[in-house]
């Protein structure tokens, strides 16, 4: 294992730095925004801006890389991400932060796609699974560490903005010094809703709802936690525990989805998410242990949905089309990620912080009802026709190149 991973250590280190800086940046902004008195609506628009930039990055990065090459493109993305973090420190206003956050989303998608393309080029079929697993775990650990580092200092100062910028710049070094050969052109993401709908209506509708739910929570969880009375350490745990729980939950959820109809498994974890939504809304927990316990269960449910949806969509995909299907599903997730934080932010401003779970609950309820309808009207796929579930990164840490790295397929069209 070590012998297989060691030659790729530079690329994996670059990805780890990227995710660490992103974790710092994603949590310091809502915490600092709360300190500065920004409205929940404005903070929700930060998530919308990030999602817009992220989708644009998935679409445009292949064109940029084709023009200037992988190393230059990666360098531009990391440098620009560092600049946006520092500008966020200088220009403390939501009207500056929203477009800056969009640039951050664009840079993150672009830099991640370059790293994943490079890893894919170096991965042999026999080692691809190990490499993808190592990549996923490093990114999860780095992102969580980036969020948890917030507890070590004062979020009202400049430290964490500067730290994120430094680490974004550090992400440049491993790839710039790497002697790896330049990889092939990147996979182009294409959004063909009609084709996706014909392939799997459940996957299309569910991933749209998951985008709304997960992006709302990912953007505004820190705001909810702060308004629930948690200190900085509690806020960091409230944001990080769900991600860790979602990663752990993929093991039993994946086993169940391989054994039973994936739609039924999706139904089960959606029902669990609705119960937690209802608990936050109607029980209004105020004790830290109750808040953290509920949010861990919430994360286990909502952050294990995306891999089940991808697996269900791939079960119905034509041979050789997995990468195209997963890229389209990712962009549908991005569309939901644009809608969710905007709606949730305005709801929290108008109704109160608990309305975050009113929005996530509404998305989960719609997903549950549509899935029930499809189960009743459409027979399940035979077990022998299903592929194997594969755990993977959560939706917001996924790019079209992630599917390419996770798959043994060769995409039909790698040209931008």
C-alpha cells in the first residue's frame, strides 16, 4: 500500500492542503459574519455564491487547462483562492464576500479537478481503488482539521484568514515541484437533464433535493450553532461531526444498498433525516450534548445520501456512460446547492434560526414522497444487475474528475 501511494504523495499533499484551507475558509466566514452582525440571508448568499462558482469551475476548468496546462491552471487557482481569502479580511462586507466566495468555489473546483486528473493518470487499474480510498480519506481528514483549527484562536481577528491564504499557497508547492508527466485533458461535465431523467428519475429529483438540503446546512450550520449559544469549539464540532458521521455511515448504508433496493435504503435514511429535522424544529434543543448528538445523526443520514444516489443512477446507466451520468448528477447537485442557501438564509432572517431545518425538512419530505411514488410504480432492479456500492467524497467535495478517478472506465470524450 505504502509503495503504491508514496509516488503520489506530492499530489495527495497538494490536495490535503487545498481541503485544509477550504475547511478553514468555509467555517471562518459564517462565524466572522455573525460577529460582524451580517444577516442570515446575507450569509446564506455566501453558499449560493460558492455553489455558482463551483458549478462554473466544473464547466470551465477543462477549457482553461487545455489552454495553459495543468500546472499553470492549478497555480492560478490556488493563488486566486489565497487572494480571495485575504480580500475577505480587508473588505468585511457581505456584498464583497458573496462574489469573493463565488471565486473561491470556482478555484476549488478547478484545483481539485487538476489534482484528480493527475492522480487518475498515475493510477493503474490494480491500484485505483487504493489510491481513490487514500485520496478520499486525506481530503476528509484535511477538511475536518481545517474546521477544527478554528478553536485554537480568536475568530474576530486576522489569524484564520491569513492561515487559509498561507495553506492555499502551500498547496502550490507539491505539484509545482512534482516530476509527474502532464496528464491527459480533463473530463468535461455535461448536463443533459432529459438523458438523466430517462436514466433514473429518482436520482435526478433526489440529488436536487440533497443539494438544497446539504448546501443549506453546510453554509448555515455555524450560524444556527452560534445562535443556539454554542461557543467557538461547539460551533466547530457542530460543523465537523456531521461530516465524520456521514463518512462512517457510508459503510453500513453501502452494505444495505447492495443487498436491497437502493431506493428503499434512500427512503430509510431520508426518513431518519426527517425525524432529526422535526426534533430540531419541535424540541428546540438547547443543551450542547443534545445539539451535537442530533447533528451527528443528521450528518450520518444526509451525507450518506449522495453516494447511494450515484450508485442507483449508475445501476441504470448504459455501459460506458457512468462518468457522463455522474458528472450530470453532480451538476444537478450544484443547482440544488445554488437554491438551498438562498432560501434557507432568507427563512432564517424572517422566521428564526430553526427554520434552517424547516428548509432541509421540506427538501427531505419531497424526496421521500417522490421516492415512494417511484417504488410503487416502478419495479426494483434485479440484484444481479446492480453494481457494487462505492463510498466516496461528499457532494461538495466532488468534481467530474472524481468519477473518472473512481471508475475503471475510459470516458468517451476527454476533450473540453
